[in-house]
């Protein structure tokens, strides 16, 4: 088992890094009802980084991403005035990844 790392030093990879790496574990996170879908995604990424750092990883290879938002739209008539109400906005982000420790390149050793 590796010693913990700093979550701020954990890099999120969308593709396998060029350097060799060791798999440390699996991480998953979810954020619901943030102010925006982007803030939910950022919260979920930050949680992935915290979990990976606890495992001693310096990277997360993102394997699954599910983000979305919904809102409720109600249309009606009050008297003779048409009314449209938008309410119930909800956003969420769920991420999964592989916590990895990326080895230094052989050229820098």
C-alpha cells in the first residue's frame, strides 16, 4: 500500500497516461443538486481526487461519466393569461475511475 498523496497533486486522465502506471484501486463519486451541472461535475472530480489520494495514487483514469440535469416546466392559464413556470431544477454528476500511480519517465530518472 502506498502512502497518501495530496489530492491537489492528483491528475485526472481521460486516456491512459504515456508513462507506465500501477493500479492502486477503484474510486467512485457522485454529486447531486449543485448550483449548475458544471459545479456538480467539479465536486465529483474533487471527491475522486480525495479518494485516490487516500489510496496513495497520483492519478485517476476516468472510466465512466454520467452527468445530467432536469427541470420541470408547467404551462397553464390563469383567467385569460397564459402562464409558464419553470421549477424543480436538478443536476447531478456520477464519476468512476481507476486510481493509479503514474511512474516517472525513464528519461527523468
